[in-house]
C-alpha cells in the first residue's frame, strides 16, 4: 500500500499518513467481514479435534459399552447392553441396535457383512459407529431390509453426542504439532544447507548494482547475507554430524 501511494505522492510524511489511514480502513472492513467466518471455522476445528480425541479415548477404553448404554438411557427406558452392541426397545416395540465399531480400520463391505450377519433379525434399525467407511458401503447397505445408519467419528460427534448432550470423557489425546520455537527457527536458518542460498542472494544483489544505482540498502543486505552464509557454513551448533545408516 505504502509503495504505491509513495509513487504518486512526493511528500514522504504525507504518503505515510495516507497509507496508514487507508490500511486501517481496509483492515477494519476485512476484520468485520471475516470475523464471523473465522469464529465458525475455529469452532469446527475444535469440534473436529474433540471428535478425534473422543474416538481415540473410547477405542482405548475396554468399558466403552457402559458409556453407550448410559447415552441411550438419556432418552430411552428399555436399554440392554451386550458385549458388542446396545439394543434399544421403543414404546411401539420396534428395536434399534447401536453397534460401535471402535477400531481405526475403515468400514468395508466385507466388514459390513460381518456386522450384518451378527445383528440380523435383532432390530429393525442398526446404527453403526466407525472411524471411517468406504464410499460404496452405504449404497451396499440399502440392499437389505434392515435400515442401516452409518456414522463416522465426526458424524457420531455431531449427530449422537451433541444431540444427546452426552460426551465421552477424553482421556487420550492426539499430540498437536509443536509450534516452531525461536531456537528451532535459528537452527533452521543457520543450517549448512542454507549457506548456498545466502551466497546466491548476495551475488544477485551485487549483480543488480551493475544495472541500477547502488543504495545503502543493497550494501547492507548483501553484507548481512554473506555473514549469514559464513555462519551457516562453519558453525558447529546447528550442523549435526551425519552418522550414516543407523541399522
């Protein structure tokens, strides 16, 4: 913004003032436009993280069927817990079977058939919870008289946990990527592999001086780049010895 305004205005201070005011107005407009969108996206990200961690926690919990039984009892009276599924009998005598497949393999047609053979004849509706499922599974499930509802970990969070307002306790969490620390940044910047890049950049600046008028900016920048190249090439702090193949 400043570069373009400075191009048209000769006064440096006037250019700074105008560019500051214009930038502030643009920033304010963009802030109000995207604030709501960012809040929604941030909520979605947090909910996805919760869904991932809840699935992981339940997968590691040997007593997870107790949780699903308690969840079903929030809205239903006749709930029976079995080793692999929950059976709900409604007031009109129809039955719904909840089958939590709490592993990290995608639900395939073959695995679906195994579940079907294990639950057929037990309920009119079967809800299968899984980490993920192949795209052709839902279409294949429509071939049977039983109504199948297949939910992945995100659908389970949205359509089951939130609907019942009953969430599993998160005891296991995926580790987030550690943010780059200042030390990590310095180590990356002054690694031996960066030396050639610094030298090339300095060379290009010096070469450009042959075609344009040299300014103090070019001198300072080229000098700094050469210093960075020397530090990157010869320092032993951030250049680790390669021991070759470990095994």
